[in-house]
C-alpha cells in the first residue's frame, strides 16, 4: 500500500539553536524525528523523506508502521476560555514579550510542549532515545559516498539524498544526524 507522507502531522517552525536560525521540521506521530534546515522547504522535504524512508524500512523489516493521527473532529472549535491567577497571567505575558510572540501563541506553544512531554508515547520514545544516546557516542558524518543510495551498517541507515542518518532501536526510528546539525536521537548536541 502506498504511503501518503503528507497525511502525517508535520510542523515546521523557525527556531534559534546555538545562535543559529533554522527551520525545524517535526512529525507529531514520530516525536523523535526532527530536521534542522536552512529553509522551510528543505525542512519539510527532509521530514517527508524521513517518513517515506522509515515506512520502507519498516516494510522490509516486517514491522508495523504508525498510521497518521486522526483529523480533529468538528466538536472542537479551537477556542478555550482560560482563567489564570493574576501573578501567572503577568508571568506568561512577560515571557511572551521576551519571546517576541503573542500571549496566545506563547500559551499554545507552552501547552503543546507540556502535552508532548507528558504523552505516554513520548515517554516511551524518550526512554528509547536515552538508550540509543548511551550506545551512540559519536556519529561519523563526513564519510559519504557520492551516490544517492542507502547505506546500511547494522541498524544505521543513511540517505545520501538528504544527508540524514536514521538509527533503529527498540522498534523505533530516530534521525540521529541531519545537516547542518548533529541530532542525537532527539536531543541536540
């Protein structure tokens, strides 16, 4: 069955890491996938490539592959009335100003971050990521062949097309290297 990678919940956001500005691509269904690129289009292309590649790898290994999250139903409007203590309201307003964003966007980001961190799947992925990080001390990223083929060495796959390295452990895939920044199983290094 053909996979529609665009059906997955892809987000691209401009972020600053180590003083450098990147477009960061993420996929809600795969919390350990992240891509740091110089443009919106490159970030989106990298995460779409990662989804397609991981699907092929899962098929070859005979493993199940997560389906896209369901589209939210019409019963939720996206509007919530929230009452806060005055001190908390003042604190989040100051934080939003420091982040140069609206209070609404700051709260949306904070809630999304909290929900992602406490989600059961995210906990499992975080534990797997810790184990992977413990095993992978160094990622060699300069040993590329000038081909666009996939290289397989044990459980590490490398896409020469996107210069992205994928690592398989505990039935979970993680991008462990994406140009221009090394990505250690979901944690920047």
